C-alpha cells in the first residue's frame, strides 16, 4: 500500500471511530430528504431498508450497492457475503473483473434468497456481437451460479454494439435479464444506440464523483429517463479525495465520514452508487448515509470541486 492510500485509510478510520457511538446503536437507514430523480419514482417502504429507484421499465433497483472491481478469490467471496449480511442487495460485477465465480460463491455463502438480490454483470468487448454476446451472457450466468440477471450492461461502447444490443434485447424479452443497459457511453454514443434500440437502456453506469460531476451526461440521461449509476464514487481516493478540506469540514459538521458525505451527495443527486471495500467496517460505514441531509451550502461547496475531467485517464 502506498503512502497516499495509507493516509486515505487512516483518515477514514478516524472518522469511523468518531462515529462509533452512533454505530453501536445500530444502522439507521431511514429516508432523510428526497433526492433529485431521473424521472423515476423513489420508493422507501418503512425506512429500514436501502431505498429503491424505479427504472424506466418499472423494475425496482437499490439506490446503493456493493461494487466488486479489484476484489478476487476468497477476499471477494467473503466481502460479498459480508455486504449482503450487512444489508446490501445490489451486487455489481463484470466479466473483465475476473471474479464472477467468487461473487457467486459469496452470494451462496450469504444464505439470502436469490430473489431478494439485484445482481449486475457486464458484457466485455471481447464478447461483442450478436452470437458472442449470447455466449458471453450464458458464461456469466454459469460462473455466478444464477438463472437470470437483474441487470446486464454493455461494458464499453466498442466492437459490434448493435449486434450486442440485439442479443441483449432478445435475452431481456425472454426473461433472462430483468433490465439491460450500458456503461461508459458518452451522450453521442448513447444517441447512436437509441437510434436503433427497440428497448431503451435502463442504466448508464459511468465514472462520476465530486471531481468529475458529468454535468452534460447527467442532464442528457435525465432527459431520456435513463438512470445514472456511478462507478468509483470515491474516485478511488485519487487527488486526495479522502483528505479534501471541503469534505472533511462537511463530515465534521454532521459527525460523519468523508466517504459517507460523498455517498450522500450521490444519493441526493439521484445517482445509484456502488462503493467497494474488503473491510467490513467500511462496508457497514458506507450504508449509514440515510440519516442526515446535505444542505444547499454543502452542495454548492462540493459543486466547486468539479475538475470536469476523468481521474482515470489510463482507462479512457
């Protein structure tokens, strides 16, 4: 672990320790303030669960999930099991992560009924095209050990996107996938897909966080009633996010952690976020975002942090 990552980890731990008294009283997941929506209905039955968003096809999706990028083997399996036991129901993986089997084992280890979970995976570039996409999807099901997916995304807009989408539409209509969507598509690429799609994407999962707020994509997705989902909602701690003075001051204000403030900010923007951690304390911490609300001054301060550029140029 490099020195910057050590500082980020120490910073999170300090805030977590300061919130220990509240944590001892249990996790409170009640709705506190309504987020801005992507034209969809937010649903919170009794204030004891993660709120759901209703996608453009009527499917309910948790507003907060568990990401698995970078998690492998037994660590991945245990992290997924811990996340589910803690209260997460949305689990996100992808073929290219190389961990679908471990995710499947973690789901099985949790003992939770499959029907209670919302499982997402993604079609990689190597499987682009009509026939390849269908084959890649079946391989994903086999690795996860499930009979259907709640959400399946085209991971990147490369290769035969049109053929891939046609295959995914057929799988969707056959009930093998409950919702289909895209990932890392910019507005022009999404417009091209919409020109021939028979089924509108339910999701566009893209890089978005305080340093890259994606204002144009945010507005375009709202216009089309396509839900925005954030990968790397903490920017993986890059550019000193966990020690940023704006976030540390807001965190102190609410007796919360920098991570919790970031996730709360996503939630109030109406964005689904999928934070990742292999540490159970952080997995628990990341759930505790529904018992406070950022005010207008907080939102304006965070808006000023936007650098309007990716923090992952190596992935572009």
